[in-house]
């Protein structure tokens, strides 16, 4: 019975430890708002959502253009909610490790379980440096300043590496602490699909639903 009591005590202590860890677990919320779309690029803003609901600007973004059906390397992924984790393998990781060193770079920031507008799977969707949609290949490019993509072919963000030095540590440090990081991708830049529900009040768009009655967009997760 002493052995059973010891096992029981250890089980209780383990559960208490797990509860304490879960109490300290935080979730970092990011928002990628896409506001301008052309035939060759998508412009947006990446923000950090604070605990009080306010939003802190992190960077301008440039991506590939919207297409309902995925064309490899030149189509952005669908709006929705995606978790971000480290990707510590692959060519990007090797180059950034060489560029920034292992004290700074702990892995690329990779979106998980990414889908396209027609349901196609996306892999290796990263947040990284670049200047235009030519550098995107389905990924999110960040920068300090942005040129209107209506006037600049393939769009443009400048001072990308400078911005990466500021934005990457914010997300990196949260992940290193064991916190979860999620990015909420919102499309404001293209018309809803003409795919109506029976009551005609809801329209399916990308990875979510737009409600005509309440004039709000809800993302399906």
C-alpha cells in the first residue's frame, strides 16, 4: 500500500505541475490585414494584438495575389487563423542561421496547417525578408515601409531586414517561453464569392463567412 500511496502522490504532484504550467501559458495573437490586391500582389499590415484589444503595428507585408485556385509559387494562402511554430530545417533556416547566428536565430517562423481558398494544402509558409511578391512564393514578406501596389508592379516593401530584426524577436521570445503564437489573417481586399446560404444572409469567403445582417466577417477555424 506504501507503493500505491507514493504513486498516487506523484500523480497528484504531476497534475499540479501541469496546472501551474497551463496557468502561465500565454497566447500571442497577431493580425495580418490584407487591404490591397492586384493581379500580381497583395499588400497588408501585420500587427500585434495586445491584451486590451488594441493593436500594435509591426510591419507592412507583401504577398502573392489572390486566386481561388492555387497556382504554385504565385498564389497567397486563404484567410483564417493559423498557429506559428519554429521551422529549424531547410534552406531558409540555414541561410538565416548563417546571417544572424544561433544566438539570434532559433528557426524560421512557419504557419501551420495552411490551406488555399479551394482547400489546397500549403507547406513551408514562412514569414521572412524580401521586397516584392516575386520573393513570396506563398510566404509573407515584411518591411518597414510600403509602396502602393496599385502603382508598383508586384508591390514593394523596403527595409525588410531592418524590420525583421525588430519583428522576429517579438515572436521568437514568445515561442521560446513556451507560449502559443497565432496569426489571424483577414481579407479586406476582394469581393465575397457568390456562394450564398439558403437565407441569403451569409456569404462564404475564403476561409470564413461574411454575415450581411450584422456586417461582420467570421473566420472558420
